[in-house]
C-alpha cells in the first residue's frame, strides 16, 4: 500500500519573525491528510479552535500507517517527526518528493518547494493563495477557518501524490522498481 500524507501544525513566531512549528516546544498537530494508493484524500482534524477532533482519528491514522508500505510526503522528515512525537509508529519505507526533486535536478539550483516542483512537473498546484493572507499575519493553522485548512491540506496531499507519480514516470519506474516488495 502506498500512502501520501501531509500534516498541518500550530506554530509560534520568534523575535525575527520566523515560524517555529517544532513538535518539541508546545505546538500541536492540527490536521493530517492522507491518500491511500490512488483513492480520494481523507482529512482528519486533531486540534482546531473551531472544529472538533475527528472521532477515532488517532486509531484511523495508525491503522493506515500499519497498512502502508511506502509513505510519501514532500519534506517527509517534518511530517514523520510530528507523527513520531504524537505517538504514531511507522517503520517501513519513506519517499520524499522534495529529496527526489533535488536528486533529479543534478545540481541545478532551483526552488524545491512543493509549488515549485509541481509547476516544473506540470501537476496540480497546491492552493497557497488560500492561506497566504493568514501566513502573512502569522496566523497559525488552528486559528485559520477550518474549511480553508481542510481545502488547503487536501490539495497538498493531492499535489504531493501527483508529483510522486510524475517522478516515477520521469524515471520510467514503479514503486516496486524503486523500493522492492
């Protein structure tokens, strides 16, 4: 089973205006979106000012992780560190679309954000415009209207999935070729 995943978290802003979203300084897991194989995106709420947590979200997500053979994410080290700190377990293969783009660039200096990578590959773009006004005002995800967080998060998962598929196509490989059974 291949699962694409993306997390959104609360964050603090330091004295220089940098957003700090580490799970080690009191921030919270706001939401997790995931897509198993090529099915539709499922979106779970964990902590939000206006939205109650999704019933059984932790069990549902752990069940998904237990069935997953390859976990895909853009900058997956961020998402994975949050999962581990929140008590989830996963010990199988990770696929980072950002790292893959870096390797495929072969030393070319270009942007490796999800948006930049999707533009280069001609796949569905994330919906940055939805959250830009909130980010500009340093509004953390748990305070952004839930409908916007969910729409943005669902599209992040879909964009990451499409980027991973485009990468495989460019390499003329499939998941088994890349990671074995």
